[in-house]
C-alpha cells in the first residue's frame, strides 16, 4: 500500500505542476498581447503628438501672428520716435 500512496502523491504533484505551467504560459501570452496593444497605443500617441507640435508651430509662427495682428486686429508697430529703450 505504501508505494501506491507515494505514486498517487507524485501523480497529483506532477499534474499540479503541469496545470501551473499551462496557467503561467497562458498568462504570459495574455500579458504579451496587452504589451503589444500598449506599444501600438504609444506609437499612435507619439504620432499625434508630433502632428500637434507641427500644428502648434504653424499657428504660433511669427509671420502668422504678425499677419493676424495687422489684418484682423488692426494693430500696427509704433513709430520709431515713440520707442523707449530701457536698460537695467
């Protein structure tokens, strides 16, 4: 009876180990899929950020700001006589 008990215990331990390997392999694949999705999201966010920086630089260009100030806001540079230079 003793060898049968040892054999049964070893069989249970081997099966538990096999199920543990199956579970950890499945979890590894699932986490890798999540990682790939997050990396794809990161790539899209970097792409959007690059486009936003380009758009910001376009809207904030000196030429555009000056054109909006003169055409839409009717602003103009003061005459040279009215400029005052302040030194620290």
